[in-house]
């Protein structure tokens, strides 16, 4: 190795070192999972990892590792995610939400031990501690630093992680198939099936939303809203989980809320199709039939084993507007989950094409809902929802004043009309590749939003760009 190569590797770390570190880390984790605390194997695993780290830190002062869906970055060398060892390692870090991991010279053995404990803690435990990064800091560990994937709150996000987007798409199709089979069975014999699959689906949504909410918002927003009967339940589940994730719910409750949202309208299967799909206005008798779907759903859900207590409640309460009797009762207040589902339900219904009208654009939908804040929608919840979506939710294609085309990817907390966007076509019509990020709240009048644009007409698929 030439002198130059040697100094290069000194600053960057080597593949060999990365493999040594990964195998020691995984061995230590496995021992911790298999043996009781303080067992000699556990102690040996910690000691080996600590020695390996110390050796590398002596040489380099710091060890920096980042993980993406396809590779590790170790210092500045790229290591593709192939082979069992690396896949295991990625899975481990992924489960703890770790995006970047750093060790610094001065690392002590107790820090290594405590870090390992936290790394393998359950999601519930980590949640209770405020997340891995926060837990590490509050333990007083100063020589290990992790950056975890944050919820995609407005203004802080960049473009989405391709793996999240792909998984969200998959979840969407799974959700559609699931709704189809649940509906078929309810229509056939009035029972609710596939409870386990609904729970699995909700778990996946929660996991995705905890990583970042943009893909959930974008995928449900871009799904054609013309097949309402199938897409509605899945869209409502995605929106609900996205809203609920930003609130203080523990993971188990989030899962239950996801199931409740997916099944909130299950009582509609008892409505005769000619009433359900009627293109014109419903008469009084038909309204009575439609309006009992919440109660019918609650009854069926309450008779379904293993579904939990929440889905019947949410089914019963989600049309709060229709429950004037309940609203008049000072002792009654709806479950928070019902209030969230109510927001998601109305938003998706407005956005969707219905037998009697076209789907409405996002800004118009939001403005209609603003009228009902305080009456139908809880003001705090609605504010959170509005901040997440803005008037141009992630995935919305817009034309700017100068003729350029851009895709919204995160709303701006202070101005719902000025989201963060990705410029995909310049004013002259040429493709901008890679897309350029622009914060419209910081840009001039020529780059403000002029109109919504149709992805098919413009020839841009927002999901390819996000
Ligand atoms: Fe409903």
C-alpha cells in the first residue's frame, strides 16, 4: 500500500474493519438476546465489541456509519447490503430506527453495554424513553451518538426514502385486497373476517408512519379517488395513522386505531347497493338506512373475536355530525380515535369522486372542512392535520407562476399555500433532473403556486420523484 493509500484508509476505515465491527456487534446482540444478563457469554460479547471499537477508535478517533435501504456508508466507503451478516445488521439498526451511528474516542465499556441494551429494547420501551437517540443521551452516554429517522413533519423533511415509498405502495395494494375480501364476507353472511390480516396491515402502516409520514400522505392522495368503495377505507386508515402517529399514543394503541380506521365503514355493507350507489339525492327513508351504518358496523365489530374494544366505538362514533342526540349530551364526548377518523373520513370523502359529483381538489376540501372546525372537528386535532397536509399535501403536482412544474413534498408550518416543493420542470419546459428543492415560503412571486396540474397531462409521476 502506498503512503497515500495508507493515510486514506486511516481516515476512512476499511471494509475489513466494518465486517469485524458488524460481526462483533451482532454476536453481542445475539448473546444478549439468548442469555440472561451477566451470563459469561453476554459479558464476553460486550467485551469483544468494546475491544474492537477501541482498536478502531485508537486508529481513527471516530467511527461513522450510516445505513440506507441499499447500502452502508462506513466513513466514506460504500458497502452494498449483500450477505447475511450485513442484512442482519441492517435489520437490527432498522428496527431501532437508526439512520446514522457514531462512536468517538474515549468510549467506555459501560457505554457500550448500555448502548447495546437500548439497541435491542422493544419498540414500546424505546417509545416510552422518547426514542433511541433520546434514551442514549439521557443515560449520559457521550461517546455514542445515533440519529434516528424522524416523523416527516413539515418543513424538516427532504425527499422520501425510496424503501418507505415502495413499502407504502405495497401496503396500499394489500389494504385494497383486504377490504375487498372483508366486504365480500360481510355482504355474504354478516361476519367480519381477516382480523389478523387487518392487524398486520395496521402494524405495517404504523411502522411506515413512524419512519416518515410523507409516503402515506402521498400514496393515498395520488391513488385515484374514483373507486371510492375500495379506496376510501384504505385512505382513511393511512390518513388516520399518519395523524395519530404525531400524537402521544403508545404503539399498541396506534395499531388498534389503524384497525378501527380500516373498518370504520364496515356497516355500509348492509346498505342495499341501489341506495349506496344512487347517483341522485337520497330521500328521507334512504338517509335513515345510510345513517345506521355506524351502528350496524359497531354491532358486527362487537361480535367479532379478537378485534379489540376500539373498532366498535369508532364505527359507532365516526359520523359525529349525525349524532345530534349525542352532541347535545353534556356527559358525552367522543373517543379521540373517533375524532381522528372523522377528520380523515370527511377529507377523503371530499377528495373522492362520488356518484353525484367529481372529487374536489385538496385546497377546496380543506377549506370546506375549516368551516366545521369546533363543531364537527376538534380544533387541536384539525390544526395538526392541517399542518401535516397544508393546501398542497405531499405528492401534489403544481404549476408555478413562471410556468415551472413542481411537486409538493412537505407543508410549511406557517403558510399552507407555500409548501416545500421539488422543481421537476423549469419555466422553459426542460426537465430538472435531479429535481431541485425549493421552499416556497422563501421564494419570490414568480415561483408561487398558480394552479394544480394533472400528472398525466404533464407526463410526471409524483411518486417517481418523491
Ligand atoms: Fe361512514
